C-alpha cells in the first residue's frame, strides 16, 4: 500500500484514490516501536486502516471484496475496488502436517533455542517449516544457520551445544520508492538493531541497504553458508553492548 500511495502522489492521482488496508490482525506490526512508526505514516498519508477484517470472498465480476469483521462473527462488509492486492493465508505443506515430526498445527516441532527436534534428537529445523515463534524471513534463516552450525558440530562430538538462537529476524519495511524502516527484533519482540541509529525512522540509507547490499549478501553469503546474520557487526558497531 505504501508503494501504491507513493505512485499515486508521484503521478498526481492521489486525490482520486482511496487507499485502504484491511488486516485480520489487531495491529499493523508486532513490535511497538515499528508499529507506531507505521501508524504515523498511514495517518500522514491518509491511508485508511481497518483491523480484524478477514477477506472471505472476492467477487471479481463486480470488483467487490467481502470481509468478515472478526470482532463480530458473521457480520460482513463489502468494499468496491479498482485494484486489489491480497496476501493469501499460508501454512505448512500437507506432507509435513501429516508427519510425526510436526506439532499440532503442522510445523516442524523444534526447541526454540537449539533448533533440535523435541522428539527426535537427530532432526534439526531451520527456516519457514519450523514452529519457532518469530517472523519467517531470510534474516531469521541467517541467524538460525549460525546457531545450527555450532549446535550440530557440538552434538556430533557428543558435546553439549552452547549457542542459542535468540529469535533474531528482520523485516525491511519499504515505505516509498526510496525509504525503508529496517525492523530488527528478537523473540520478545524487542528491537535488536544492527546500526547505532534509530532504525524506527524512514531512511534512504536503509533503502539502499535493502535494494543493493542485501541481494549480494543473500546470493553470495547466505546461500553459500558464509553469512550467519549481522550479530558480529551489531556487536562491533555497538561496542560490544548488544
């Protein structure tokens, strides 16, 4: 919605557009620091946000989207649209849900600190298939990979793992064509920021970090097993205090 709103302003069509964001959630973002920043942006840009609205039907022939108001089960509201952008519900694959490795919901059931399976000690998990209580992002995978490497190495030597995954994850929130709020946080939904600046603000530097640096880190670092997340950089930039 932020990019669409920016485009409408850029092309002089903003006054003719009504930008609406409906979410089934209770808030814009799970971490208060970044939530407040995003709420301020939506207010400043006159973006209507409706919480606890769950999409249940799209009438494409009429260009209508039907939402259920979750706080009033059974009550619906219909919105006319010219452009509709939908994020569908997501979950684990059936092959995993029907496996003894899965928890009651269907995710790989692992210890949140060591990433080792709770029932089968020779099984480890990483990434989106796990039930780790953190956002499923490539940044999370990087942090998990560093821990998992050390954990498996220790266990293969019959030693007790030392490293623990703290839930680190990152969401680069693109708020315009040249600004990003770089959200970084841990299991407790507390900011765990890499740079010694306030990352809760829109910054062009973070935009270029996402658009230029991150693809390089991903393709040539993470996928090759070299990049294990920004923890060492964070510690250096914060003089060892984070």
